[in-house]
C-alpha cells in the first residue's frame, strides 16, 4: 500500500470524523458507475480526486486515488493512494489520461483551483456534482428540514463555476433511480424512512453538517408522523416514478 503525504491543506478533518462507516451507506450504484465509466472513454490511467472509499472507480483501468482524509483512504481498497487535497495535486502536467471527481468538489476550499489542477494533470475530466440552483428540492427536506436546502444552496459549488473552471463541453443530468444504492442526500426520495436511520445521517455530509439541535427535532417529528400511521408518505405522483431529476449532473471536459 502506498500512501503519500503531500500537504493536504488541512481539509481532511471533516471526513476524518463523518467518514467512519461511509462504505456501509455509500454503496456505489451500478447505473451511475456505468455513466462514469462511459465518460472516461478510452482512458487507461485515471486519477480519482476526493476519492474517499473508492466509489465509482472503474476496475479495468489503472486508478490513483487522492483524498486528504486518512479515515477515507483507510477504507479505500486500492493500492495507489495519495493523501492530498485537490488544490495541489502532486503530479506532473498530463500525468493521467483522465481525472474523475464524484460528489466532492463542494468540499474543496477552493473549487476553481482544484478543477484547474484536474485539467493540468489529465487530458479528460469527468466531474459528478449537484446543481444548487436546481428545483424542485427534495420534498422531505422542504417539509421537515428547510434548513438543509438553505445550507446546501450556500455550500454546494454553483454548476457554472464547475463548467467554467473546466471549460466543459457536456453536462449530463442523472435522474436518481428510486432504489439508488449510494446514500447521498436525495438517494432515499421514495424511501423517506431511511432518513431516520442514524447511520444514513452520519454518512451524509448534508445532515452531518447541521447541528443536532436542528436535525434531531425534525427527525423526531418525522418519527411521530410515521408512528401515528398518518405519516406523510412521498407525494402520490412521486410514488409512481422510477427516477427523478433532483439536480445531479455529470460534467465532462477535455478530450
Ligand atoms: C462525499 S465524499 C465522496 C467520496 C467519493 N468520491 C464517493 O463518491 O463516494 C467527499 C470526499 O471529498 C474529500 N475531500 C474533502 N476536501 C477535499 C479536498 N480539498 N480535495 C480533495 N478531496 C477532498 C473528503 O475527504 C471525502 O472523501
């Protein structure tokens, strides 16, 4: 196992806390994996920046994982692992055929600089992120935790910053399937009881970021609603849907 130790910019602290147990809840979904693998095209060497536990890394390429969090890298099963932040990638110009970054850009202190680094070290980039300007918002959060919408809209990197910094040529919407396996914020839109599970909450930075004084009463309200039998299920029109566009986007750049 190779773990390098270039400067990580000191930004690993959050995931060193909330990253514990990440792999149990954040199981990569095969449909998103296929989309990302297709976007990487014929790349043989790939750098996965903000790699975490290695979700969505294609198995048929040589992948180098980069992440500033030791807790996350320890859960990564790969052999090429470097502890570093996106803003200062310890690689030569053009070192990789492709770079990927999945649900991580909004955690970077300087997204534009990190994305410029992706372009510097690779000829093709595939970045999966959430567009904070997208509507509708996840119905459950609107009803029980409006604070989440507010927090996320300010915390997530605007899509225009991602596309601009990458000089992107393509943006592909990814409607979330109702049985999506990766527990990020909108994953359980048709299975709202899942948000009551503390393990789910702990591995979702959206919920983990809010103080317990906000999250706990909201979840308690939800628990009471469900227990009373009159708990508000997902709106009827949603129950019939297989997938829904909640603003997740795959951004492609380079050649
Ligand atoms: C939600 S996780 C996503 C992990 C993985 N890409 C996935 O799809 O499961 C966000 C990751 O971003 C990492 N991260 C935080 N700050 C970073 C930075 N400055 N540069 C690169 N990665 C960073 C965190 O340590 C964490 O592993």
